[in-house]
């Protein structure tokens, strides 16, 4: 009985911590692990292309400029072009369709971009055919 009680307390503590992270995330500077966050904070930067992104494994994408919604994402980099592939039904995908103006953060620098739906089959070659593919184009 003693062990069962301690397991219960540990699980309860874990649930409370997860709940706190979930409730805090929208007010945080960007997402916390798997929980979406709010507006990205940091210096805005500019770049000619996305080639520098090869130094990173993930990015933070801010959608919905009116009420910022930020997620951590994997991405595909081909040359100097950067792609994301949202699952339909994800909240950030819905926001992306409604307003393609986004901000992207690598490390501490934030870049303005516009998400463009890729329709060219050659450009999408090798990517998941069941998903929509968006190319993020830098906005100066």
C-alpha cells in the first residue's frame, strides 16, 4: 500500500506540473516543449536566404499575428529554401491558412516570413505526399 501511495503522489505531481506548463505557455515567450506559446520576443533579423538554418534542427513558428500562437517545429531545408508540413487540423495550420504572415525564430533571432503553399510536384518531390507543404519566404 505504501508504494501505491507514493506512485499516486508522483503521478499527481507530474500531472500538476504538466497542467501548470500548459496554462503558462500562452503567456510565455514562445512555446514550452509540446505546448504552444505566445508572441516571440527577441531582436528581428534579416537574411538573404535560409541557408544559415542548416545549423539548427528545429524552429519556432509564430502564426496568427493578432493573437500570436507559437509552436516548435521540425523543418526541411533544401538549399536555401525552408519548408514546413503541417498536419491538417492542427491549430497553427488553421492560423497559417487564415493569414500566411508568420515570424520564425532560430536561437534568439526572429525573421519575418510568408508561408506559401507549394503546388509544384517537382518541388514537393520526396516530401510526405499526404501533407500540405509550405515554403517560408523571407520578408524584408
